[in-house]
C-alpha cells in the first residue's frame, strides 16, 4: 500500500480551492465572467472596473457565507438587485452560461469524471449525482442551493458595474444593505453551532492501557450504521461503553474534526477551519502526539494526505486516495497491519475512507453506503484479529467512532445538517465498563485528553474536551 506522493498532497490542496465553498465562489465567478467577457468582446478595462466595484460583495460573501438554512435567504438580495436595476436583458445569457458551467463542473467533471478517475465510480454516475447536488447542504462547491444565488448576484452586479455610466449611489447603499442583512441573519438565526466547552480540561486519574487503537470510519452516519449488519463493531458497542450523545465540531470537515480530536481544542483555538490549511504549520496548539513524546511514547494517524497539513509527516502515515473505492479500506487495513509490525506505536488511529467516499459519490440514503459500513466492520474485525494474534489486545483500549456523519445530497458534511452532527462513539477494553450507555452530552474534543491519560501522559495543554471518566471502572478526579 503506497503512501500519498508529494504530487498528490499538492494536488489535494489545489483541489480544495474548487471543493471548499468559500474559495470556489470567487474563483468560479471570476472564471465565468472573464470567459464570458472575452466571448462577448467586452473591453478588459470595463471588466476590471466592474470587478473593483464588485469586490466588496466578494468580501461580504466570504465573511458571511450563509450556511445551511441561511442559504434560503440568498435569493432575497438577488431579487432586490433586480428590482433596483431592472431585468437587464444581458443578465439571462450570462447567468445561463454560468449555471451551465456550474452544473457541468459539479455533475460531470466532479461527480462523474473526477470520481471515476480517482475512486472508480461508474461513468454513468451523473444520472444520480445531479439529484445529490440539488439537495446538498454542505459547505462545498457542490451545494447548488448556496452557490447558484451567490454566483447570480455577483455576475449581475459585476455586469452592471462594468458600464461606468450606470454607476450611482446604488453601488454604495446595496453593499451596506447586504452587510446589515447578512449580519442580522448570522447573529440571530445562525444558532446550530455546537456549544463547545469553554473551560480547560479538568484532570483525573484513568486506568492506563499499554496500547490505544482508534478505529475511525470517516463519515459514518449513526442511523445508517444502525441499518447495517456489523457483528464485530456491534459486539464492541454492546460489550463496551457507548456515548450516545457525542457531537462533532463546526465546521464538520475532516481536517477540522481530526484537529479537534487529537488536540482536545476547539477550532478557534487550533486554527483549522476547513480541509484547506492556509498556513504551513498546521494546528497552533499542543497535540496528543506532543504529550506522548514527552513520556517516550509514540502515536500515529494512518489517514489520507490532507491530515499531514494539520499534524505533519512525523505523526501521520498517509495512504493514497487515488484508488478504486472497492479496495480503499482493504489497502488501509493492510497498511495498518504493516505499521503495527514495523513501528508498533502506542497509539494508532486508523481512518477508513470508503464509507465517506461512497456518501460523497453515491449518496448516504442508498444501499451502497450501508454496504461500505458493513465492509468496514469486516475489515476492522480482521485488523483486530491480527492485533490479538500478536498479543496487542491483552492490555489495549479500543475506540470506535466517526469524525462526522453525513447529510443527504452528496454525503454532505460541514454545516451540521441532520445526519452529520452526532457521531457513533464507543470504547472497549478490560478497564472499560461493559454494557454501559452514557447519554451525557459530549464532544469529539474529549478523544484527545482521554487518549493521553489512558496512555499515562499529560493532557494536551490547550485541551477543553471533557475526560470520558464515566467509561472507566476506576477513574478518580484529582
């Protein structure tokens, strides 16, 4: 199983410019307008003037991105602009051109060509993908209900502003009005973000284990897990301690979630807010791996390339994500076995990606998604059998979880729609209570400090996650 190449890591960062919703909006709009301007032979000076006038709107829509339910309000400024400036006959072909390119990009280039070349999705995937794009709610470019009104507003505004004779006080009052409108919505209606712990983690004594293995099924949705036949994972759930009210973080993107999971810190503290890491230093906070090194122990994450951006190549072993989805999790498990044999880390976290990729390419409410969960169950059972054969499970704590769930549409996750907010989470081991269900509200921030205490290390310095003391037979507050 080969690691992700340097080219793949760079390509993954570049792809995120078009995958993440925030950068996609300006990149796509600028590309549409400039190609249309060339097609219609608009002087570049006029296009440049229009861009300068439109720049405040680009900035506003970056700062206030109208997530999830707020996207329903995005057509209001579009209608207001049409009312103020009239239904310019040139708007229709411009927007038709932009909408056509948008659906080509999402449905055919992304949903069909890209997924076929990267994970082997069938060439006819567009026959389903168009439905997923139309109802998608996540924070990516594939969110048609969010991207189309944004692009429409920017294109119309820019087109009008390109004619210097049309410039008047409207171009001052409209951005001000849009700012007030966006500020009110985001301050009074954006109320579904998790209320993460504000206090630093309270220390406690937990019974220690020699090894900790974190089995992460990326994007595994709770209700779809319950619909799957998973004898191995279900045995761990029934014979261990399950946290039935475990919440992910906002935005629920993979790198954001992993950063919180392995630091115990909130996104505003560790500084990772999307799958695109803008700085080159990764998380700004202390990590689980830092604390383990302090007591001469080692920890590794086995995951896909963009986790390196958060934690660095020392703590992350990568797998290539360019492989058929039918063999992705098999190859990851084989690489995990190799790591156990060659490096034998005290902590090993494995990220299985097949379920998440199936949700993104085929949707979560179809049988393929459940089948991937069942495949993950069989492979994790095989991995743990190998651990048992090597004697690694005699004094080990197993943690089964997802970093986030997935919503409807293209397996969306980011804005915390139904299906992505609360994640499966349970623990198993000789020091863990058997058959216990803990309904107390917890967050995935609790993973990091709990891991370090179980391995006999100190809590990460910036951790706010609550220790999962309820799960252990002999946990004592300090």
